[in-house]
């Protein structure tokens, strides 16, 4: 986050330990110090401390005075947090509140930490988001395993900290066809709105629908899948496929009958029974490229970059 600190804090020795903690965040690049009152800072008690802490404060001050003179090329540090007393809005916190907010990692809440984590790692590599990857390795953001979306509000209520939103819920749409909105999706969106946290719902049915075609297992299911149009591929149940009814016919969910209505595609539907298997998400690789992702997302090629932007905006 980008942090602006009221000059008054720098002249009260009772605040120096907390300011030293903030300084360490600025030294590592975890957060960015937005300096505006240069004269007030240079003559402050915290900066004039002749000890080791004062020398470090002067060094980091000079660094951020220099950095502040150049356009910021980083995608991180887009949220401004103002440290002031009294706080006057959600993006204004006291020094104590700011430390709590800035010390905690940003959270991306997902249904399954293993499969969704693999998907996000692959997407970071595909779109060359090295800063985001390094921030994860440094513990500045982490995944939060929900295990399902039935109790989003209950699970995340105590994770919401003072200050600007630093939590994002990433969820599959589970949409069986374009425009289909499930009850679970509505519940997730309502919970996020209630908690005032961010929410990103993938447009395709599940993360597996984003797997580039070259990474699909080479089976008869793949041969049939390649004959589908993009909308059908986007909403097909990748792991388990279609089912066979008791009378032996291919069972198509009611919400998908219009999407898969072609009477000449019966043989294709037969081959799509059973899907690609439950381990399909493990096929996501850090060798996947942005061009391959754009090819699998022709109707919205910027969807995944927007997701990554939204995660970076938490930091």
C-alpha cells in the first residue's frame, strides 16, 4: 500500500517504536512511503535521533524522496492509506490501526487452496507478474482456504481489518450456460457486499475451463471437446463431463439443453461422458503463455489480467 503519515507522529517519542516498524516495511518495499511534508519531516524528532534508528530513518527518507520524483512503474501500492489522528474515513487510520492493517497479509479467499493456487501461479507466470509472485513468496499476500462458498460471510467476518479492503474472494461461476447465475454465486456476491470486500467471479464455469487446449489429456474426450464451440467449451463440466441416464441416453442438464441442442452432435455428446477426470487442475503449468490464454478466452482476453490487477491492488 501507499502510506502517508501525519507529521505530528514524528515529533512524539512515544510513537518512535511504531514508526520504526513502518520504516521496515518501507525498507523491504512491502509498502511505499508517500512523503509530502518534507520540511516537517526533516526537522522532526524521529529523524533527528542520533542513534542507529535515526540514521536508518534518514536513509529510507532519502530513498523515498528520490523515488517520489519518478513515475511509479509498479502495479503494487495503488491504495493510499493515510495515518492520522483522528481517522476521518475508511482509508484514514491511527498509527496503531495502521500497523495492524499493514502487518497483515492481503488475502485471496478460494474454494480450494491447491487447485486454485496452481491456477494463480500459472497465470502469474503467463502474464509475467513477477512482482506479484515475489510478494506471495515474501508472505505479503496469501491464499485463504474456504473449502466451499456456503459460509463466506461467516468465514471471513473476523478476517476483515480496519482500513481499505485487502481481501478478495475468487470464485468459479459454475455457470451452465452464458448468463446463467447460480444461487451460490448470488450468495457469494451478497456476502462480499455485506463485508465490503472485493469479489471476482470467473466468467467460465470453472478454472479447468481456462486450461489451454494443448494441456488437455490426449483422449477421446479431447477429440470430442475440440469439436465444441467456445461457449460450449466454456461451460462444459471438464472434470466429470456429461452423465448417462438410466435409459442409456446422454443426460444434459436443463440449463444446458439450448447450448448443446445440435441433434447432429449426438456422437460428440456420447464421447463427452465422464470428462477429463478429477485431477485436471494439476495440468496448469507455469509454461503456459499469455498468447495461449488469449486463445482460450477469445470473448474476453483481458479477464485474467484484470484478475491479477485486482490482486495486486490489495498490496
